[in-house]
C-alpha cells in the first residue's frame, strides 16, 4: 500500500507514455520520461523510506521495529519493481512484466530456503532482500540498454509539469483503489472481532481468484489500448475492449461457479475454522463477477486520459465504502461488510 503511494502514480503514467509516444513518434519525449519518471519515483520512495526508518522505527515497540526497518529498505525496491513491471507492459512485453516477481523471485527464495535450511523469519527476509536487489540490478541494466538502443543520437525532452499533472491523479486513484479493497477487512476487525476479520479475509482472498483473469487481461492489452487511442483508432479500441471483456467474462464465469458450489471446500484450505464463511465468500464472489463483466475499465481510463475522472470515482467509492461499512458492520457484521463491498 505504501509502495503504491510512494510511486506517485508515475509507473502507471510511464506505462501510458510509452505506448502514446511510440505511436505518435515522440521519441525525445519518451526518452525523457524513461529517464526522469523513475528517478522522481525513487526519490519520493527514498524520502518516505527515510521517514519510516529514522522517524517511525524509533517510536514503535522493539518487537516491531525490525519490521519497520525492513519495510523502509524494501520500499524503494518495491517502487522500482512497480516501474519495471509497467515499463515492460508499456513496451508490450507482458511475460517479462510478471515472470521476475511472480515466478522467478518466489522460486529463487524457495530454492534458497530449502538448500540452505533457513529456519528463522529474519534470515528469510534478508535473503528476500538480496534476491530483490539482484532482480533490481538486472532491471536497471536492461533499462539502460533499452534506452541506448531506442534513442541513439536523440536528445531527451522533459515535460515534468505535464507528467506530474497526469501521474498525481493516478496516484490518488491508486490510494482510492487500495481503500476500496482493504476498508471492509479493517472495519470488520475494528467493529466486530479479529476472528470475524480472519474469516472475512480468507473469503476475500478466495473471491479474488477471478480478478487474476481481469488483471492478466489488462497486462495483455495495455499496449494496444494506448496505441489505438492515441493513434486515433477509436473503432479499433472499442472492438478491443468488447472482445477482451467477452473473454474475461467467459473465463471468470466458470471460476465463479466453482466458488459458489465448492465454497466450503475452498475455505477449508485455510483451516477447519474458516468453513463458516461460505455466505461471505458467495457474496464477495458475486461482486467480483460484476467486476469482470465491467471489464478493465480503470486501466482503460488511465491509458486514455481519464485519470482525473478515475481519481474522483475512486475517492467517492472509498468514502462510500467507509461510511456504509461503518453503518452496516455493527448491524450485520461481516455479512454487512461483504454486501457493501
């Protein structure tokens, strides 16, 4: 959550600019964006990391201080990871976007833990940090090579004010998105009890399975969406969105049916005590089906210049989510939170 805020919306903006500037043959602008936006994001992340490590860490209890310090160290790396993912998406390389973080890092960490025999969480965190640093170094080397190959003999152009006017609303939209997805769990724990919050969190995790399809579709089409819109090919854009939405619904519907039929069995994977959350899971899964039917609307808005509209939608949605949860949870508990969500 902090990494999303610390990035200031610049990774998402950069993803958009890559497709837009390539389509419009604005390579000096693209070179400037690829140089400046990652630097600004990393500076912002470093400032927040310093605040966490130097100001917050000494104020917390000893048993949580090390976690805050690790979070401060990892924050710039997570921001760099977000930049890397979105740069690859912008260049139309979806597999390169997800493989390092979703496959390579977990495999490396698991292999390290098994081969060395790590027995403590502290040691695992240290190796996690080393692996993340190594992947970050590989990305920086790739980035330097990419910039050199694309922009030989071209002078970078910096449109800092224009870029910030786009990235900052995207950052606000990202904060609203996080509030929309976390408020219900937090408020169930605060207004009901931690057992209810644990069951709710498990149901929410399972319900999010179908969102993987939506997210994957977004990764696959982001380059084409940006190019079609900024190239003035609106009919192509409409056809692309309609086709992708059809695929998302077609793939999400079987997942939804599995969740509805086997909700108890899926929740039992978290433990025997979680099998009472079937109603929560079915309500939340229905919400995710509605999300799938709508399609990747937030991503499309971000890519076609609707970042301010998106920020307003997310702010209003987050405020409604908080207000309605505050009203519903004391009356109907976790079921009220799921219905509001």
